[in-house]
C-alpha cells in the first residue's frame, strides 16, 4: 500500500498504524456491502485523536472512510461509541434526503453505508461512510486561502450549526439518543461520561474557542505554543479570519435569538475545560498505546495548559475564580 497522501490542507493519510485484518474486511464487504467493491486498499488517516480512521479505495477506485473503536480495554465505557456516531449520521442523512427538507435545513454529513458490530471481522465494531474530498483546516486562521474565502468558510460552519440546532431529535428518530436534561449541569456533574449530545450553544462555543484564548497565557514551550488547537484570536487583530461579532450575529439571525449571547464567555471557557478533559484522555490512551494520532504524545503536556486557558479566559473577562477548598 503506497503512501498516496493528498497535498491538500489536512486530511493526510499513509501507512496503517493500528492494524486490521484486511482479508476478513474484504470478505465482509463482499458479503454485506454492495456499495463497496472489494478488494479494498487500506491506509490510515494521520490526523484525529479518538477512533482509528482509515481511507479505503475499492476495486472501482471509489473512496470510503472506515472508523473503528480502538483495540484493547478502553478506559471509558461512554467514549468511542462509533455506534452512536453511525446512528446520528444515519438520522441526519435520512433528514437531508427527505423531499420536504429545504436546502438551508440540510445538515452536511457524509452518506453512511454500514455499521458492523461483529468484533470477529476486524477486532472491534466499525462503520463505513462516504469519503468527501475537501480541505481540512488544521490551523483555524486558514492562512492558505484568501480573506474572503476564510470568511465564507466560517459563515458556512455557523450555518451548519444553526441547521443542526433547528432540529428536534424526536423528529429525526433520535428521541432516546441521549438525556433530555440541561446540557451544562449534566456535563459539569459527570465529566467522566462526556456526552456526544451537545447543546447548540456548546457547539457554537466550541467553534469560537480561539476567541477565548489570549496568547499571553500560552506556555513558553514552542511545541505547545505552535500547536494547532492553541491559536489565539483574543486581544489581537492579526490573522483573525472573521470578527467574532459577525459569527455571533449570523448565528443569532439564523436561530432567531437575541444578540449578543450573554453566556458565551462561560461557554467558551467551558469548551476549553472540556477540551482539557478530552486531551487528558488522549494522554492516557497514549500511555496505554491505544492512541490513534501520530501526534498523541503532545497531549501529555497539552491538557494542563488547556485547563489553565479555561481558567484564564474567565479571569480576563473579570470573573474571580475562588480556588479555596470548601471542606
């Protein structure tokens, strides 16, 4: 299997690091997945931290993506639930293809083809979905494209979030997909069971996270300071792809809510804190040799730095963090 990595922005793939039984996979595809013509050529994406993800090219040169759980004993029973990913993708795809769904109501997702829960095929459950040829911007400043294109990309992302936020889970077959209680209290209470069901405001907070990061709080370590997730937009005008106010205004317009969103300072701090917890999990998987990404080792130093940023983003906006024990 040659390294045919694309020269686009992100999305690189190469040799398989987390091995799978390709012979058994081809037999399964031949028997159960007519959309994929076996045998398939298998490579692994280099980016991504959670579930091993593979780039498949079938006998007709058609391309697909396979996602699976990590091998071995998992640290968390609620993480790596690729079955939930597949169910969500399937529900959204069905919504998108309904004749009654307008263009602006569609949520951009790839076509899901099959979920296999038989661990005897490649060792863990997995699913296969459509491969979408595009650009993955690992640097949120998006310096590779023109300023106008940067703006359009960020506006498009907000439009996708607004379309997702407009859906009622019950209307698309996801009534029992997750708890119906308020997102933030539930997450604060049970960080060890990080949910994949996020509220619309949490999604926006995650998208606009760089605007919460002030470069003065970044660690001196050049490896961390240059890490893609720690690009800082706060208190700077250089290389900011679009003003935060424009993003919030567009989101409020599309979701029919008042601008500005008063909870956004808390939400962006929360998303940094959540990212710190996720990063800590990646560091733990790296220690157990279960990490998916080639860059997983950096999370050993990253997660405490991101936790500090979560606290600093609140303090910068005038909030006092009391660290004193109440015991």
